[in-house]
């Protein structure tokens, strides 16, 4: 009895709330045909379209037994799908493609033609095999990489990034002004306030979010930094020992920046930064090593979801989704295979339309969804979602 209660409690904790407002759709359809149809109704609706088409390897092992990985019309078919994809993407949307080197350059050319080469973001090699585990001894060399191609519809669009938090221990200065009648001057179109000695105090305190970090304007800060240049050109000549408040300089979150001019003891000026803009974005990297994950990828999705040699690790999709989408965005994957993208979208609360032209793949995706609902995926969590068709 007690065991049952504990199990029920664990179950309750293990079940995340339903992905509210998210829609999931699964179609058995050919990619070019479906994407053409979707243009009516979904034009400019997708934030991310991920395509993992057959690589045209001419091989027929593993999951490739279930679909034909050989086509004389590969480029034409992909050209149509990529063109439709362009129309389906929002202006700030991304196209991401998985490919190996057989058709990499072909695919890059197709995408450059449709999106424009200026919208190519980059090539992300994905290491999927260990260098030393060589199984194909008849090959000329051991290929350990696949690739991701990243495109954006608008060349200004950036990846979503995490902010690296500022090191708080450096934010230990507080400025106190003792007059509300500072000298006012217009310098370079900016209404600057100048506090003379005796009209201000600079306190050194315990580090805190509301305090400021002090920078000495020397070296590169004096020559290759807007604040540094502004100080050297316009504030240094004002004289020693002044506190100066300059509005609208750089993107300082306060809306202004404090400077203190040089003193008899210190020939450099200083400026102060708030914590508001002190964090730096952590850029995504294209150094992707999945060699430890790929050998266990057959377990993902639970029992019956093996899709040998074609199934992508969920962590790869998690990475792509995290830098290109936010919760509730719409994602498309028209070569669904074993449903990796759909599964990850459910887990990360993105809406998703996925499809595959093969009955085998649709059967596997349906099983994967049942596993997800019943908590039979490898994470043991049961997910609540609605699948429309
Ligand atoms: C490389 S697999 C995708 C694997 C998938 N990303 C995963 O993680 O399981 C390619 C899939 O595309 C499907 N396919 C092949 N040609 C297609 C077409 N013209 N239209 C739609 N699906 C197609 C195949 O049935 C296969 O399931």
C-alpha cells in the first residue's frame, strides 16, 4: 500500500504538465508533395525546418532496407523541398540539414541557390564514430563525420544564445552625487553632467548586483573601445578629478555611463559598468562530438524504435532546437524516420509537423509516441500531448 502511494507520488512528479498550446501532426507523405501542400496554410509559419533526407549512399543495410537510399533525381527532389521550405519559414527562421559528404557539396549548392549564399550560416561537422573503431576494413579510409548545414532566411538573424553571467565579485563600487546642480555641457550632441571635487563620492563596498565595476582606461580600452575613445577625445581635456555622467554611450543598460577623469596620482581615466550589460553571449560552437552517444542511440524512444544507421541522437536535435527555437515555436521535419525531431519537440514544448513517405517509418514513429505517453522512453517520463492528423 505504502509502496503504491510512493509510486503514485513519483509518477506525479515524473509527469510534466501537458505541452500547452503546442500542436503535433504526423503525415505519411512524400516530402516535396507535402511541403508544396503546406504552403497553403503554413506559409511563413515555421521557425525551424530540419531535413534529414536519404544521403544517396547507394547502400541498403540497416534502416536503409526500408527506404531507397539511391536516386538519380536526388538533386531535383531536394531542390523542390528546399524551395518549399524557404516559403514555409518565418523571416527569422532557420533551415538545418543533416548530410554526409556524398551529397554535401550538391546540397550546399542547392541551398545557396534558394536561400542565397549570404544566408549560409555554417557547416557543423558531427563526429559520430571513434577513429579507432574501424569496421569497414575494405574502405580506403575511415570516415568519422557527418555534417549539419545551417541556413537562415534573413542574414541578420542570430542564434539564441545563453548569457554568461558577469563575475559579481568585481562589482564593488557605488557612486554618490552630492548636488543636483552639476555643470551641464553638450559634448558631441550628448547632454553631459560634470561633478567637481566635493560634489561626489565613490564608495568601495561589498560586491552586489546594483554596484558598478571600475575599468581603468588604458591599453586597448583607451584605443579600441567606444567609451575609451570618448574619454580620451572629449573628457580628459575637461581636467582632473571630475566625475562625468555621459548618456547614450554604447549599450550600457543604465542609459548612461559614469567616468572619472585622471588625477595627480593616476594618469588614466576610469569608467564604470553596471551588471545590466556585463554578461556576454556564449556563442554556439560547431565542435560536436557524439561518439559516446551514437552507440546507445538505438535505445532512445524505448523498445521497437531501432532505425539503424539513420536515427539521430535526441541530444543532437536538442542542440539544434535550443539555438534556433523557443518554446511554442513551430518545427518541421519532412524526413521523419524514427521520429527523433517530433519526440524532442514534445519534450521541449515546441509544436511539430513531421512526415515520412515510408510505412515502416510511420509505424516506428507511432510506436515512439505511444512509448512517450506511457513513460516507456528511456527517461521513464510519461508525456501528455495531442496528435492531430
Ligand atoms: C535519414 S532517415 C531520417 C532519420 C531521422 N532523422 C531519425 O532520426 O530517425 C530518412 C527518412 O526519409 C524517408 N524518405 C525517403 N525519401 C523520402 C521522400 N521523398 N519523402 C519523404 N520521406 C522520405 C525515409 O523513409 C527515411 O525514414
